[in-house]
């Protein structure tokens, strides 16, 4: 691979992007591109084999990531990134499967898949860009929208309780849970590298600005003002009790690595069960092309 770190004429991130797709669709000050920068740095730092990575996105502004990264990537339907990724992982266990999607995609329409993938401990690395709304469709209230925030569907302020995503996925069974903001580019890259080294369901939440819809409606200024807010309001709380890291409209943002634990992942448990029940009759799925089978019907 190109040694981008030694050649300062090349932007280190460029080899990971489909430059022919530029310019991208993201608004000025949007945080999604910043997360992609950290993701690319994590690929460099972890020396990941790019041929072993598959990236899956759902629908939304964040979902567009799948179209911009120079990897095997899939832009699936809304809320279905996790089941699609699960199928990939089951069919080819050697793949490093990354799910890269928005808070609405993963925790609203896809919420059921999220909790069950965490419960089963499917070996997926989930990067959730949480801009606290459904951005692509006009800034509607999402399950992550903090109380009192103004959105297009709650012009007088939201009043329903919101999800605390780190707590939700920890309770469901995730083995690695971290949260950063788009101000924490290095810490985010480190967490993504750590997730690559982890077997099981990893979840990284990135709090990210949507200046066009969320910040503007809530009078939080532009992208730069939001960086200042993230810098001032963030408190690093590694190992924090996730029940205490819920977000509020203008309050503290607990960031850090909250959970890092081990338990057998889905495919390890499945293999153990089948070996116990079937013994030598169990044929493991390896991801290699299966030999042609003779048709039993003659
Ligand atoms: C089945 C289905 N329902 C609804 C939609 C409309 N839709 C597209 S993106 C989206 C929300 C995206 O929000 P989020 O996942 O937070 O991504 P963001 O745009 O904020 O990055 C919705 C509701 C859709 N495309 N498909
Ligand atoms: S609408 Fe919001 S989330 Fe979507 S690209 Fe613009 S700033 Fe980013
Ligand atoms: Mg969103």
C-alpha cells in the first residue's frame, strides 16, 4: 500500500476516499466528514487489511459514507445496515464488518436490530454518528433528541424521553462502548482502532453537529461554535456508569471508553453448539468458495 505517512504531498486520508465522487453532499460545518477523517486515520494506525473490510451504511446523511470510502461498501435500506452486516459476517467470518450510520437509522427504525446484535454479540464494529435528529429528511425528532430541543416536528420543544445509547447497548450486551464528539478526532480514531482489535459487538457513538437543522433551530451557532461547545462541555469519563451519561440540550457531554469487556461472540457460541450437537458432521462456514456439490436428485 502507498506509504501516505512518509509522502507529505499526499493527504493521508485521500487513498481511503473515492475522490471521483467529490464534492460530497455534506453541508459546511457538518461533522460527518470529520468522523470519516478519524475513521481513515484508524485504518492507517491499525494497519488494517483493507481487503478484509466491508462497510455497511443505512439511509441518511451519515449513510452517504458508504459511497465515499474506497472500500467494499454497501448503502443499504433505512434501518437495515445491521442485519445486512450480520449476513455478511455470517457468510464470510474473516471479514471485518463495519456499520457506519446515523442515530435515527440505528436506534429508531433499526433499533430492534441494534439491541439484538448487541445481545447476540455479533462481531460488528458500529460507528453511530449522532447528530440528535433525522437530518436528511428535514430535522425531525429522533429517539436521541434531548428534551426541550426544538425540531421540525416539535417546534415548541421535545418532551419525550430520549435514548442514552451507550447505556442501551451496554445493557443489551455490547463488549466495547465509547463515545466521543467530532472535537475528539484523535480519541475517536483510537477507539475505532481498538474496536478493530476487539471480537464482538463494538459501539462507538460520535456526537456530531448538524448546523443546518439542529444547531440553527436550537440557536447553537455554526459548526465552529459547536466545536467550542463540545470542547467546553465534554468531560472525559473512562469507565463511567453508562446510566449516568445521558445527554441534555446544552449540558455536559460525558465522553470516553465506557465499556471494554469480553464474552464469546455469536459465531464462537454457534460453533461450540454445533460441534457439541453434530460432532464431525458440522461443516464450518469459512467464507471460501464451497466445492461444487453433486445434486442428490440425480
Ligand atoms: C423505510 C424508510 N422510512 C423512512 C425513510 C426516510 N428517511 C431517510 S433518512 C431518515 C432519517 C435519517 O436519520 P439518521 O439516521 O439520524 O441520519 P442523518 O441524516 O441524521 O445522518 C429517514 C426517516 C426511508 N428512507 N426509508
Ligand atoms: S443536513 Fe445536517 S447532517 Fe446532513 S449534511 Fe447537512 S449538516 Fe450534515
Ligand atoms: Mg441523525
